[in-house]
């Protein structure tokens, strides 16, 4: 789980890379959920929230 203090220290390109990695992870988790059972079902929610945190920080950096 990412903290906003960590995200704010990242530059825009690092944030975009992290978002890309997390979206791939989210896709993999959704695929696992659809085909088999997921051991850590709470991970779906935390990955979605991490993506939202990163996108929020990216939008605030780009608007400034």
C-alpha cells in the first residue's frame, strides 16, 4: 500500500510507470478471480486504491 507522502516524492514519469504496473497487477488479479479463487481477495481493493492515489497525485502535479 502506497502512502501519499511517498507518492508526492515521485516524479511524473515514475508515477506513470507505477500506474502501468499496478494496472497489470489488477488485470492479473481479476483474471484469477474469474478463473479460480484468489487467496488475498482484499488485494483487489488495495490495488485499485493505490492506482487512484497515484492518478490523483499525477493530476495535481500536472495542473501546477
